[in-house]
C-alpha cells in the first residue's frame, strides 16, 4: 500500500462522461443516466484498500442517503484486477451487495475514466452540480486507519448539504488520502 493524496482536479472542471459496466445490474451505465437532478457524486473506491474499508459503512450510508435526495451517486473501481484479484468485478458485486449499495458499482477496466478524472487514490471523491461543474473534490473526513479519529464523513457531507441547498461550496478543500490506484503496466 502506497499512501497517496488526491490530485485535486480544478474546481469548475466539467464532469468527464463515461459508459461503464455496472457489477450490480450487469448493464452499461453512463454518467448521464446516473446523474441526479441536483448533481452527481463520483467515488473512486476498491474492495481491498484499508482506507476504503475504514470508512465503508459510513460511505455507503452517505451515498444511499444523498441518492434519495436527488444527487446521483456512483462508485467506480479502476484497479488492475490481474495484479489485484480482490478487485475483480464478481468480488465487486459481492462487496456492494454485502454493504447494501443502492447506487451502481462500476468497473473501469481500461482505467480511462480514472485518468479522465485525474483520480489518484482510493477513496477519491468528486461532486458535480446539476450543470456538471466540479464543486467539491477531496476527503471524506479526517479519519484514517489508526489515527483514532471517528469516521463521520463531515467534509463530504458538508459539501453534499451545500449542493442540496444550492449554496456555494467552501474554497478550502482538503485532499483525500488512501491507497494509490493500481495502474496496469
């Protein structure tokens, strides 16, 4: 595991579009079909990363809640499954079903979507408004494995609430940190 920080894509950047395989529905899903009327939360995660596992219950609760409030939510795994078989799409499906995802868990086999988003780590979060403009990128909260800070989702929830209310986002946003995305060689 290599501790990596978000690349912090520029605020205001347009959401890169995608068409990816959903491990839950077994269908290809597009950005446009998943976007909610208020915006879209794109989360880069994977099955084995200890930083994702540390926040997994809260992450799913947040995703499920805001999906019901009109914000599209999607999780994407872009890891190389040859080198990291725990991130295989069949195991992705099991992971999502076991945790109760109400949102799709997409597989970015060619890693093109992760590159388009400049995703660097798992977890990595991107929140777009209804016009597909990036309004938040950064961390879930300050909790990390071993730092004894309670998992709350405070940073991401704050931005989701502001988006839900149509209010401006904070200009100071802290990067996410986690395992590096496992790029194909």
